[in-house]
């Protein structure tokens, strides 16, 4: 004669903790498949809906990392709390062996694979959170500064002078990466000129666009520059003067008069001391991953 399984409830603490790393797993452990799937889908939907909301509704892509963190935690904590309460109030029942390990493992595996593929294939079409690993955007952004690469609303055929852009790591027009740790990762630079312009850069970092020098003067003391020498560059354009902050270090790469052709932009890093670890020179617009906004 076989002994039947004892009647018991899922431990609320186990249910709560399971739902934090894997959204919906807490519901699954209490035997509620539909709420488990709904929670997992809701958590993955935030990966796309939050960027859309921050770009299209708020027009504040710089807030994306904060919004993403807050809403992701809210979904996980709320669903885990509800699941834990249900586990506490459930009527004890007999759980079969496969309901302990196999359900949890299979659900966690499916959610993880779906999460990874959403991040890889869907999210980059809207916006991606990344980190600047070098000083290419200094003094405005120090190494390991968090940025948002916005692909939604980014028209490669209408890139503007002074735009901060991300260049795809697999770019065929930017191949000179000296730091192996940065290979395959996006590079960051600023658009200096667009199609139809001629750019010159001498070894001292002096820039000319269409024969007009870009004027560089020391930054006012109110501008944070993290201990680096800081310069304000003023570039004359048809839309008025464009200003940007750069470092005063000599730029090691010299460009003779370079014509920017159709489907190209000319970019330079803000840190003119970056040699080969940041995009510089002519870049095909097809290699641009999106416009860059420094996260708040």
C-alpha cells in the first residue's frame, strides 16, 4: 500500500523570492499557470513599451533607464507579493513530484530565452541602454556613463551637425579599434559634417569645415569637466552656430581635406585625445545605430 503525498501549501517566502528573478514563477509555484504567463508577458512588454512611452509620449529618452528600473521592479515586486499572499491563503493540497522542479525549470528556461531574444531582436529597434566605456564623449560623459541609443525616430538621411551618434561595432567604415575590449561594441562620436561638406583636421586638433575654422575657447568655470582641460567649440552652420564641449588634448589623427559624400557623415569624438578607440572620420550612415542621449 502506497502512502499518499502530504497536504501542504507552498511556502510564501519561497514563492515571493522565486518571482523576483523570473517574473511569474511565484504564481506558477502555486499552480496558477495563467497569471504566471500573464506576468511574464507583462514584464517583457515593459522592455518595449517603456522606451516607446519615454520617446513618443514624454519626449525624454534620457529618463528611460530610470523608468525601466522602476517599472520592472514594480511588476516583479507586485506579482511576487500577490503570489506570496495566495500561497499563504491557499488550501493545502498534495503536490506531485514534477510540480516542484520540472515546472519551475521549464518555465524559467522559456522566460529566459524569450527575454534574451526580446532584448536582442526587438528592443534595439526602439532604444537601447548602453555604457560609454572610454572617454570618447568627455568632458560631457565620463567612462562608464550610461547612455540611451534611440533608434526610433532616428532618420539616417537627416543626421544633423552636433548630433551624438552610436556607430555599430560591426561597422565596415570604422575598423580601427585599438582596444580589444571594445571590439563588437558600439562606438560613440559627434557629427561634425554631413554630405556635401569638406573637413580638415590637423595634428593639433584644429578643425575646419568648408574652409571655416571651428573656434575653440576655454570652457567657463561653471562647466563640469572632471579635472580635464575643457574647450568650447563654435562651428558656423547654415542653421546658426553650433556649440559643443571638447577636451583640449591634441587629436592624434590628422585628416587632409576630406569630402563628405552622399550617405556619409564625418564624426569626431569629443575627447580629441582618443586615438583609435572611438570613431573618427567618414562613417557610412547605414552604420549608425542611433542618436545618443546621456541618461539622467
